[in-house]
C-alpha cells in the first residue's frame, strides 16, 4: 500500500498547489526499495510564474540550470511554454531520503491537454494509475473524458478479440507511440511492467467506460473473466464511428484533414463536423499516424525544454540512467 501521507509531505515544502498526483515505478506493488529510483509528481498551479517565484525563495536548490539564475520564474515558465509543452520539471530533488522529480504546469493547460489531447503528454500520464494527493478543482472527474477517449482509441487499434490485459496495454502504450525516448532510453518492457503491476487499478479506472460500451453492444465480455478470457468487440462502421466520436477534438480535426469531414446539425441545432469513415482499417491507420505524430512532436519539444530547464549535467545524468535501464531490458 502506498503511504499517501508520506507522498503528500513534499507539498509542505512547496508553495500552495491546486492539483498534485504522484506516480513512478518505485510505487508499484512488490517493488524493492531503491533510493536511486525517483518518485514523480505532477503539480498543477494557477500561475506558474508566481509559483516559481515563490518556490525559488523557498527551494532555490531545486533549480539547477542557468535559466533560473539568469531569468528567474519568468524565463523558467517561458521555456516550458514556448519550447516545451507547458511543464517544467525539477529532477533529482532529495526529500526525506527519497529522490523525487516534480513537474509544474499551469492548471488550465493541464485541463486542456486532458480534454483535447493538445500534446498528449500529461494527459497520457493520467491515462495510467496515479495517486491523487491534492485536487482542489476536481481534475480527477474531468479526467473521465480522457479515460473514455483512451478506451476508444485503444479499441480502434485492437483486433475483434483481445484480453483485458491487452486492452490496458494498448491504453498504456498510446502516449508512447512515436516517443523518441522509446528508441533508446526506455525499458522495452515498460508497458508490460506498468500494466501487470497495477492491473487492479486499471480495472477500477476503466470499469465504468467498459460497462457503458458493453451496455451499448460494442463489447462482449466472457462470462468468467480471468484476465485471459477473450473480450469481443463489434468492428463494423457504425461502431467505428461511435468510437471516433469519443476521441478528443484535436485528434478528430487532424483525422478530418486526411479522411474528410461532413457537417450536420445535432439535436440542439448546432453544426457539428464529423470525420468521414468509409473503412475501419483506413480510420485506424489514420488515427495511429495522428497519435504517433503528436507524441513525437511533444516528446521532442519536452526533451529540448528539459535540457534547458535542468542543465546539461542533470540532463546527461537522467538520460544515462534511462539508457542503462533500457539496455538491461534489451539484453
């Protein structure tokens, strides 16, 4: 069991936050204690410039790059927004004999990524189990839109029959499609480790959406689910259109540029645009390319931003740790 009070103790040393969650391999069940493995935090704040200004007064040692010394809170935020995808990370922070990394993001930007997959970066992290520590504005409830979209995208990528573990693995892999780090700096077994280590949490997260799709006749579960029993999905054009309609607007817009769009009135008299769907295979491939491109751009931008934000030495240290772990998994 994760000690949430212990995880929350970090917030006592930071300026007030609106949202905070923790995650990381060190929090997985049966994970052996390892002081070198970082606990990761996502922190949502109303005004990053103000927050970083306060945090620089309280924890100047958390910021190790020259940009903090040269430009202060304004430059830290500008680099995160204009070069990266809106989040600034402070890695290798020692707290209570634990190594932590925390990322600070404007709450509005976090919500937009959750709802629209503007970058499919932090929204991708929140498609996986996390430990909510503080949530003043009910971000966890807003995230239900993100989870439904993740189920829809995963189902489009899966065959007509699959196991429950296959589904969660596909959901987990969405935000890694096209991620440059997966080529050389990530554990090749990362998705499998995340899913198998938190299978019960994945079930709890996604049960409402799977139940809904089952009631609509899109899914059929085996009578006895033992994690190996096959789930069956309807994969005709009507089901495909239903799944695509649950994808975020950013994804549908990109797909519409390739597949075409049609306009029609909804029941409220508003004009809505729908992606033209003539083939399940064509639609799936279009979505796959769209997600891969989005993740590739986001991961590249964040990598460059991280280099500026954490400094060359820390960036090299972090990358080396990742590459060693990846090399062990490939061996």
